[in-house]
């Protein structure tokens, strides 16, 4: 099987970015920016046009997320975890699903996109997950686990096998991120309760 070098490079950079994210390191964002730039090329060649659009939007979200994380670092240089309210999560998901349906319709009726409805829904819900990550919510990892499992099937269908393997790894990393971020949030809560010096970031 001939594996394109640019897909391997993009996958390696993307895995590095997610790994840094699980460690709450703001350096996940520069690594992500480089990865996204390469993936635009990969997805365009596979005619996954919603994914191309996602990568372009991703650039802006990564820049914004990098800026936000740098404003909320603890003494060790890791980002503080913020709580996500249930009503806010429901609103964000409803917006993501609605936008996915609208984008799917546009892609299905106006472009030769492959898997337009699935690709579109994954695209918009991925933006929700990234929005949660930018705002430092541990719930982002729950959403990433679900999305990554669906992505695996889509990439196998499009013969993007390196990327499919990458997303299988993402499921493992997302599980690690969920565990580590929840531990960090619990530790911050204990420190905040023990004295005003430690403190934790309020929900946002």
C-alpha cells in the first residue's frame, strides 16, 4: 500500500498536537496550526470539501484558542480547566447539529462532495468540540471520543488509512485527556478550598 508522505506528516503533527492538548500544554496550538495546513491538501485530494472548510476555520480557532489558553495558565505553565454548564452544552450541540444539517444540504446539492451529510455533521460538531477545548472544558474529550470513532469509519471508506489509524490513536488520547483534565479540575478544586492562594479559574 502506497502511503502519501504528506498524509503521514500531517498525521504525525496532528497526533503531537492532541498529545500536548491532553497535557494541557499551550504548545498544542502551534503544532495544530502546522498540521491543519498540511491536512487542507490531504482532504482536498479526497474531495472531503467540508473537511477542507473545517481546516480553514480551524486556523482561526487555533489562533484564538492559543491566545485564550495563555491567559489561563497555572504556575506550572499548564492551562486551568473550566466547568461547562449543562444548559450551555445543550445549546452548543443544538447549534452544531443545525449547522451540520444546513452544511450537508449545501454540499449535497451544490458540490460533488463525497459523503456530504456525514462529512458536514462531523465538521460542525468538531467545531463545537474545538470551541469547548478553547474554553478549557473537560467535556471536549467526551465529544472528541464520539466524533473520532465515526471519523475512523469515514476515513477507511475514503482509503485514508494513515488518517484512520491516527484517529484510532485519537480515541486513546481523548480518553487520556478526559482522565487527566478531570483530575486537574479536582485538584484545582481541592487547592481552592484549602486556601485563596491557589484558586481555580471560574466557569466561562
